[in-house]
C-alpha cells in the first residue's frame, strides 16, 4: 500500500496568526507519536503572514483518518472555531 502524503494549507487573518500558530504547534508532538505517522511538519510562509502549511506523511489512509478523528485534532478545531481559517487539504501519493 502506498504512503499517503497530506498537505494542509491554512490561511489565517493577521490578527489571529499567533493564536492559530500556537494551536498548530500543540499538534506536532502528539501527532508525531501516533501510529502510522512518518512525518508531521509545520511550515510558516516567510512572505505571507498568516499562511501555514502542514506537511504529513502517513503509512496509510486509514491511519491518517484515525488521526483526523483524534482528540487533539478535535481540541484544535474547538480552539480555532471562532477564527476565519481558510483550509485546503490535498491527499497525495508519491510518484517516482
């Protein structure tokens, strides 16, 4: 089964950048310890304040789907529910 790569782009209003960044950073250590997580990295755009990218690699889609339902993801969604976040998620596979 091929690995699953997930690229999640978050565009956040400039007055909410620090709050969302803090909440995203909370996800890193927990997600990296999850079964099936190979890579889970947060990036911040140097030229676009409020643009964050999560780059994730998972052993399978099923393990990523379990991650998406995990308590720490629910906590992130609750903590950012009042923020006007534009989120785009791409599920991808590696091409040699």
